[in-house]
C-alpha cells in the first residue's frame, strides 16, 4: 500500500439494549439446552432490543459516545457510514436516520451492506474517503437489531444472534492508525446465509410471511467451514500487506460468531489464547456490530495500549470477508 497520511480511530462508543436473553430463557422457547448452545457456540446470553426500537436508535446512542470520546461535536462530522443487515427500512439509509438523531447536519451519509464484515468494509471506505481529502471526521457504525429478523421457532438460528451497536470516529492521526486492510467477496456462496424476503426478488406478500422469508436462513455447517478458511486468509493477507507476521499481532479481534470458529482461526494463525479478544459469551453474534463492539470493550478493559498491533477480522453473508490492521 502506498504511503499516505495516517488515518486512525480517535473515538469509540457502544450501546446494547438492557434486555438480556439467556440460554435458559431459550430452553423455554425451543428444543435446546444451555449445554448445547455453550459447547457448540460459546454463547451464554445476548441482548434484545425492545419491540419497535430500530437500529438507528441503538446506532445513535453508540455514535454519541464515540463523538464524546473523540471530543467532536455532531456538526463537525462530515461522513457517516452505517454497516447493518437490519436497516430501519429499505430506504432511506439508516445512516440518514442516525444523522438526524444526533444532529450531524454537515455529514454525507450512506449504508454498507456487507453483513458481518460490514464494519470492516465501512472502515475501509471511510479511511479512503478521508485519505482522498474529501472528508476529515468520519463516523463508522456497526449496528444490528437481529431479533427483528430471527425466526424464534428455529433452534438452528435463534440461539445465535443478538442486538447492539458500536461506533468509531476516524480522523487523520499523527502516527499509527490503519496500516493495511484486505476485503473480498464470493457471491457464488450467497445461498448459504441470506434473508430472502422483502426485496425485489420476493416482495412482501402473504406467502413470504407464511414461509418465513423475512427471517435469516443459514446452512450452519457450510458457513462454519468457510468462515474458518476466509477469516484466516483475510487476517494473514492484511498482516502480510503491513509487512508484519502474525507473531506481531498484539490483539486479534475476530467477528464474534462462534467460539469454535474463533479458536480454529486462532490455531491456524498460531496465536496464544490471550492474544484473541472474546465477548461472544455475553452478546452472541451481532453481525455488523460484532467487531466494533469487541474493539470498544477491549479498549475499555485496557487490553489495547499505545503502539499495539490490533487486527480486526470478519466474514459474513455474501460471502464477504475482511481484515484491518491498526497500529494503536
Ligand atoms: O456471522 C456468520 C453467521 N453464522 C455463523 O457464524 C454460524 C456458523 N455455524 C455455526 O456456528 C455452527 O454450524 C452452528 C452453531 C450453527 C451449528 O453447530 P454444528 O456443530 O455445525 O451443528 P449441526 O448444525 O451439525 O447440528 C448438530 C445437531 C443437529 O441434530 P442432528 O441432526 O445431529 O440430530 C441439529 O439439529 O444439533 C442440532 N441442533 C441443536 N440442538 C440443540 C441445532 N441447533 C440446536 C440447538 N439446540 N439450538
């Protein structure tokens, strides 16, 4: 990657709804057990938004905290990118709703649809738009209200997902910042993880409702195998592009989908457990909000210090995948 002025994260914030749904709660809803969910996924609980609370509400709360952390006023924000698969509506962009809620009247706003890799795609977009000179202060947000698209009668999926939001302010920094990144996609795998209803292919109808086409469909085992391969490849690629090796990683922050996927990636990369951040136990899979919520908590818990090499890595529906190397 050619030498450019450094762009880095200068503020972080996250927000999760208060309501906690535990594995024991799920035992009363579908034929499952805490033991199965814990051993197969590492998830113990997840947060659930109140009915009718949209993604933009969670995103705005996270955004306000990130702005306060960066000591920026809403009207200084000139770009808002929201990564989500649960937008408030098909249009306008959820980023526009967030803009109105936080009063960022000088911002250009759009959403990215790269599923669980969305926050990383958003970071890459914002970094390049700032590097290009058009923008100075960007807000990149990952947010999901996955409870609104979960089939609560399907034990294969309903135990996995949760709601939440994380936000990062991106600006020019004196040193460090984003040193490399890598994003990729394979649309031939789109049938493994998708939400078929409500778009132009299957517009909402009595049939789409009856057949639950407005809920997440997933071939878990196939997704699992691809996830391990793609996250390992993405992290290795980005680290190589930074002229580093995986041994240089201070903290790996993977998409928190499943503890077994994360452990397989960790072993392939050759990292000890203490160099991988985990919060899947508390929040489950929060798709586009997952890596940014994990980064927020890692920083809050002082797992990241100045000069550290932090690597975010994710994969998701599409398939999409991506990794960003940040010198903290
Ligand atoms: O962000 C990307 C989104 N998705 C993912 O990351 C998911 C990736 N995949 C996974 O995490 C795993 O594949 C799952 C956790 C979804 C499933 O784990 P698995 O080890 O691949 O299990 P499986 O699908 O092979 O199912 C094993 C058994 C099946 O029973 P039979 O057919 O062997 O009798 C399932 O019906 O477990 C059963 N099962 C459950 N049992 C209790 C599936 N879900 C449940 C459940 N509770 N919630």
